[in-house]
C-alpha cells in the first residue's frame, strides 16, 4: 500500500497558481477556486479544510464552504504557506499547497496529473483529464465506496463553556489517515480530532473513538450553529460530509 504522504507529495507539487490582484492593505489575503465534474458543471456543496504550513503537517486552522456551483473563497490570516484539502461527496478528496503573499488574492488552478500516475499512486483508474480552463479543477470520481472510511457515532456535549466532540471512525482496509476533520461554521475554525493511539509503521491510524474540544461562546446558537465532519484514508478515499448542529447546553 502506498502512503498518503506520497500521494500528497505528488498532488501538491503539480498544483499551480494564478496570481490575482495585489494591492494595499485594504485587499484581503484570499484563496478561491471552482470544483467541477466531467461536463465542467459545478460540484457541490462541499468543504475545504486549510492547514497553516505545508500540506499534511496537520496544523488545521480554517475551513470553508464549497457552494452548489463548486465555488469557494476563503480569507487567509496573512502571507505564508497553506495546505488545502477539498472534499465533495462522491469524489476522492483533493489536496494542494499554496504560498501566498500578504494582501494577495489567488485562484487555485487545476493540477495536471496523468491517469497513469494516479493509478500508480492509488490503484484506481479515476484521475480525470483536466479542463482547458485552468481556473477549473476537476475532481476524481470515487469509483467505489467499499473502501471508504466510516464516520458514525458523533457526539457533542457541553462541559461548561467547553464543547467535547467524539466520533467513532473505522475503515474496511485499515488504512486511516490522521485526517478526521471538523469545521466550525460559526467561527470558520478548522480542527483535526485526536486519534485514540499512534499510527503503525505504515502511517495507518487506529480505528476507534477520536475526540476534540472547542470553546463555545455566545456566537454559537444551540440547535442552529453547524459543525461539518469528514474523514479521509491514506489513499484519498473519504466519507460523505456530515452536518450536525451543536446541542443545547
């Protein structure tokens, strides 16, 4: 089995950028893009998760919504390197890496990865030909959900002002990555849940109960404020995105 690290290394190395408008301090630092299907129709809704630093370092700080047309636009806290992780139900998840200057706005361009390379990396015949318009990114379809990880038994409970989250995670192939992720729509914060143990020598993480804690403030409305969850394995297969409201205190 090839490692998720190898898969990511190739994917983000092949990701290019289009520079947007660079101006004064009045211009926010921003990444945007559009995810499309085979007929270049928008794919959505979906989820983008963002790390501070290199892709797969695990320092998740932000998330964002991919709308029904496949478009996303996320304001970043400033200049630097960011790892991007894009998820749409029914498709294999797509990673990328960007380096952006302060007050720069860039559009993610489609990574040009051949069918043969994708098959070599994952064993699946699913990497699509990319559109001529490089500002569109066509995601690889998930040919079978039989090898996808499973996310179930998500629980959220208040302990004072702290919201404790647990999730039962499994994988039929036993090749879970550490990407058990959550986006707080209220604050736009992104989180990686903590695994129940260390990975093995093939970087496969243990199945079982993963957990996280966040601080809840008055902006979180019980029964309305939403959390989104997604899990990926080491071959870029992922669960559907799970939407859950935070519970009453």
